C-alpha cells in the first residue's frame, strides 16, 4: 500500500530550479515512487544563516511503497547527485530535500523525525506545501492554517522560475 509523503526542496547555489527538476525526475523514475503534485517555486530570504543568497523553495507530494527511512536515504542520494555538500548547518546548498510528512506517521529516530520538527516555524516550507496540500493536517492544524499564521513577505511565489521548472521538467 502506497503512503503519501510531502517533501520540500530548497537551494541557493548553482541553478536550484534545474536541481529541482532533476530531483523530480529522479523521484519519478523510481519504481516505488509516484509524483502526485508539485508546487510553484518560491523565493525566500535566507533562514538561520543570513549572510548568503536568497533561496528557492518548492514542495512535492508523492506516493511511495518505500519505508520512511528508505525514502529519506533516496532523497539524500539525490541531493549528493546534485552536488550537495553538508558543510554548515543552514548554509548554502545546491539542493536540500526535507521529508516533511509520511502519511500520518510520527517518527522520532536518530536522523529521521516526521513530521519535520520545525515545519510549523517555516513559512518557506508552508507556502509551497499549502499550495499543493492545503488540508494536510500537521500537529492538529491544516497546512493552509499554519501557512496563514506565518504569512511573510519574505516568501514570494516566483512565476518565472515556476515556468522554468515546468519547462525543465517537461523536457
């Protein structure tokens, strides 16, 4: 039985939109993953470490037969294939993939926490997530309610980059 999972992509080095398209393609090629919905691309001010370029962020809903730990391992592999180097927390990156939710599961293991422990604090996660899964319940509240509580002018939908993503994903 497939489980729906929510992923968030982020990046601010190189061309994040091309990295996002490659990640979506890698997910779609996996025999145990079906890509269900992809959000628009959002421009976001840096978070955590402020002296770096703005980020691009987006969300992806998938259905998968992979266990949560195996899905996370696959996402980390995609990150590495896109040049991700983990040098500093909240630092610049080519591609970051966070596993936000995995069905209704609550997982608290070393290296894997689902729902993502800081999801309700991050407008840059909630804006794209609420676009594609507004009624998804996280901690008793819908993604759209959580987004609205954190609405920020620092998180803006980028129609140009979204069109680039659609074109790159289609090609």
